[in-house]
């Protein structure tokens, strides 16, 4: 749940207080009602402009404000000279999601960074990279050019695992941390291989 899509600070509505987007209801108000024993059903019945996702966004917002900030498994690996600025920006967004325990969104952003990296290299080489199989083929060609045996193509399999986790959070937190740590070096490896063989 990404609370940022639903919780806003609007200077025209309760200035300075976070509110549920499109309503005059503050996050504090929702939390107070829940703390007083009102159920989600009570809130939805009493405030029809609210949705279940709005209430969950309020809870997530509060949780992130009191929880110790999580250290992301990719935070120390982003600033590599081998990774272009665009990919670094995308990885930074994934890093932010991981630090806020949003593993699905973080996984999705990691996969999008891998896709972008492979398509960027493919475009510069004039190689097709529209379908998933073509993305893998690009990496196989780079492996062949550098005399590596399935190094990048193997990394692509790990990237697919990350992508699948974005759709249905099935990896355990420690497992997704392991996969997430591998993605920045893998992405750097794509650009290093492409630069070495041009």
C-alpha cells in the first residue's frame, strides 16, 4: 500500500495536517476513531467518502512515522560509475520503497530498471528488445561477446524472480533482500559488458 497516493497536505483543508485525498478528514481523525474502538465498517458507514484503502493508507502513514527506518539492501550499491544516471534514479526510487517496507513496489521498480537497462543497450546496438525473450537474448549476446558463460543471462533469471515478487508478494523478506542486493551489480554489469564490447 503506497499511502502517498491517498494522503495529502492541502493548504486549503486543515493547513499543515495530512488528510485523506478528496476529503476534509485528517489522518489523525481517522486514527483517533480507530483508537476509540470504531471499526473499519463503522468509519465506512459514517463517512461514505472514505474507502478501505483510505483507512489502510492512514495506518501505513502512521506506521512509517513511528517505525525505525529500514535500511534497504540496495542503498549502498546505487552510486556506481557504471550505472547511468537514469538507472540510478530508478534504483533510488526502489531503495525508497524497500526502506518503507513496500517490497512489491520496490521489486516492481527493480524490474523496471532491469528492463530499462537492457532496452537501452539494445537500442544502442540496434537489437530487438520488445518481448521478454528478446530481453534475455540481448543478455545472451552480451555474454557471447565478452566470452562469459551465462553470467548476464543468469542474472536475468534472478531479475524475473524479482518481477514475479512485484505481482504477488511471495518471497520472504530476507529472500527479497538477497535478490535486491544482486540487482544493482547486475545492472552495472550490463552497462560494463556493453561498453567493453563496443
